[in-house]
C-alpha cells in the first residue's frame, strides 16, 4: 500500500478497533499523522462507571508504518507484551489491514538510564549547559588544578558549545535534549575549556571542565556501569593510573546514547584528523581512532561525546569526542578520541 494509505489505515484501526476518539485539529498547531486519537477511558475518573468494558487486549499495542516511503509501505503492529503477539486483537488488526501488516515484538520500552536524572550521578550520564538544546556525556570526575575545586570532565563542544558558552554557565544532568530542568537539575558550572581553533590550526583536545555546585545528589565517581535497564557495575575506574593507547588495545566506554560498549584501538598519533564540529571543520593532531569490537553495534553515536574511554583494568585511556556513521568493523563507524594525558595537561585537571 502507499504511505498515505497506511496512515489512513492507522486512523481507521484507532477509530474502529481501538474505539479511540479523534480530537479536532487546533488552529495554529501542526496536525499529527494520522491525527490525534485518545482512549475515552482516560477521561473517566476512578469513581465513574465505565461507559464500556475496557479492552485489555489493546494495551501494549502500538501502530506504525514499515517499508519504503512509497508503494511498499505496510502497517507495523508493535507489541510490547510477548503474550499478546498471538492474540485475537492482533489477528483482528492484521485482518483489518488485509494482511499488509508486520507484527513485531518490541518489549517494554523504557528511557535509557543514561538519559534520565541520576542519583547518584555517574560517569556516562547525559549532561548539557542550561542554555543549549542538546545533550552530551559526563566523562568522569576530576580536580581543577588551578582552583582546587572538584568538577566533571567532558568535551568543549558538550560543556561550552564550541567556545560559545560563557564561563560560569550552569550545567545540568540530564541534558536539555533529555528533559533536563535549568533550575532543579543543575549540578555544576562551566569553569574552563580549551578553545577549539580553526583555519587549519592543529588542536590537541576537545575538552572542558565544570566545577560541581551544591546539587544535593550523591556521586559515584569510580564506576562505569553496563547497558542494563537497571545499571550494574561493569568496570571500576583507576583514575590515578593513566595509560597510553596502543594499536590493538581493547577499550571500553559508557556514554549517553550507546551506553556500555567495547572497542579496539586501530590507530594512534593520528594527525590532520578533520572533524566537523558544527560551526566549522577543525583539525586535530595526536589523536586515537577506535572501531567497535561488538559489530553490528557501534562503539559510539552522537550524544556519547565526552565519554571516558578506559582499558580492561579501568585505567583511563582517552576522551571520546568524534565519530562517523560508517567505516570500520561492520561498517558502523569509527570513533575519534583525545589521549587522556593530553586532556589533563591541556585543561589543567587531575582525574579523581
């Protein structure tokens, strides 16, 4: 069926099988596709007598569209409860679609633990300045050698939006893209960043430090957690034992987007490494390039910037700052990282 026909099919299923009510479009508000349908049961209070018995079989079923955007579209029936994959209501939906439907079990959907408010605050969680719309990753905790204050380490482009955020700007966890609140979720303030240079000038690091404020939350400074929905400790950090990357080294990171992943160092001392940082292309020298060791899962994706990269013993190796969507093992992308020794030297911090 055509894409537009699939949208119309969704609307008819919501209306006739789910018995949802379509709300009228509001002036000045973009119209969602296939429209806004609500379950009338949501309007009834607990004390009210339901107008109709609830259809429990409809719980945990979402509708989408799969296939190419054209004449090959099919209805996607997304089931979150495994027991309902083979149910009468799913059969009814598939029959309504005249067989042009794919039934997919997707499990119970939850936010990634890295993208929600964490207490204790952990390496790998979502952060951002309160003045931006994005989110990056808290790499680890550190001490500012100039002020003596305890802080967090991440990228310039995460904490300072590529030289654009003023020193003293508050930083929140989670970050803005993940629903961070500019007052309630503030944990620190930008203390310093190494400016990113353009025009072919070689940069060594993309790094910044933010000093912790009175945030009222606990801190777990020495653990990298795994990818489970309920995170479990994966690696104990050894912040006082920085190690140099060598080709073939197995490394790990925990980041906001892909959580805990394993990779392999492919190259070190990489020079003339060009990175599009959003406001221009910057050159980096002395870098590390890493590929996934878990293909087809990538080592990193956007939002993982700022992650601390460690070896199997938890010794810091590098600070993740760049990546591609293709190339390397499985053609799922390569990751660029600053040597952690360069980060500490250029920024003037000590990992703790």
